[in-house]
C-alpha cells in the first residue's frame, strides 16, 4: 500500500499561485483567520504546527507571512494530483483533500520490481506537472504506509518492508501512530509504552482494555497485516458537522 501526502498543502498551494512566497515563512490560515491550517517548512522549522493559533505561531516565527488559504487553488491542485494517481493506479482511495492510498498490487503489471524508483518517478511527475511536492510512504498495511509518509518530509520516500517493520516502529513514538492523541498517549505512557514497537507487541488484553477493539486492529496493522483494504467507494458520513477553521 502506498500513501501519498502533499507537503504543507495549503501553504504550498499559496506558493504555487504566488511564486514570490517560495522560500519564506508562510502561514496559511483557515476561515476566520485565527488558525494555522498549514505552514511552510521555513515556518515549521521555528516550531509552528498545524492547528496552532495565529497568535502562538507569530510568537514562534516572527516575521512570518500570514495569508488566508486559497481553497479554490488548493482544490484544483488536489484534483490535478489525483488525476495523475488515477492514471497510474486503478485502485485509489482519497483519504482527504491532500492524501491518497493506492493499492500497488493493482498497478498494470503488478507490484513494480523497484518500488522506490516507482515512487521517485511519481514524485517527479507531480512536481513537474502540478508544481507541488509529495511525500510517499509504502508498507503492507494502510497504517504503516501513512506513518511512513510522515517519516521523512518534505519530498521523502520511506518503504517499510516486512523485514524492517520492527526497526521502523522502534524509531517512532506512540504519538506518531494515527489515532493516538494526547489523551490516549497518557494511557500508553502509564503502561510504559514509549514507542510504536511497544504498542505493536503489547499484551492484547491490555491493548483492548485501553484502546478498545480498534486498538487490536491498530496492533495488527502495525505488525503489517492489511486489516483495512484500500476502498475505492467510501460510505456516506453518519453525521455532518460545521467548522470555520478548516
């Protein structure tokens, strides 16, 4: 499974439309202007993170340029990236406006002989055609692929082979696992679990008690088992929410 993640997406979309912003500390703001929904890597280097209040971001990165996100430009860029992915892989799942999962076994001719070369070529195509960079993670489960795409950014390629799963998990903190938020991280820390490896190899009854059935599925995916397949058709949401920041 490959996970494609556009780097600093909303900030990069602004830079694509305004090349004069490239290389500068840029804060892309949500509707209302009080929340940073993306930051350029120059701003990230100062400690700015997605979801941070603008006032906090300015304290960390003095002189940063703060602009409203251009959602039309971002949507256009998203569609352009997705079209490139669809041209290559028949089984693709849009995970969000800037993330996609691909089932590489469905590629014409099957799994590439050189997976890294395939990923590098895809990165180059997106960069030349769309003007944005993407990071790519590849693993035997969606969870591993997503964690791998976050491992090296921007424009990174990380492949987690079955033989390197334990090494990769040992180098990832519990908070690096999607679904382990601040509250759950307190519970994992209380158990002495510091890394993703610790959770992957923890007692199953304890994992279920702390994290529920989803915790057991998480544990299996951390070990490389494909519990959740790449879904080309997503079920409709069970609820609708309204927000001004994103």
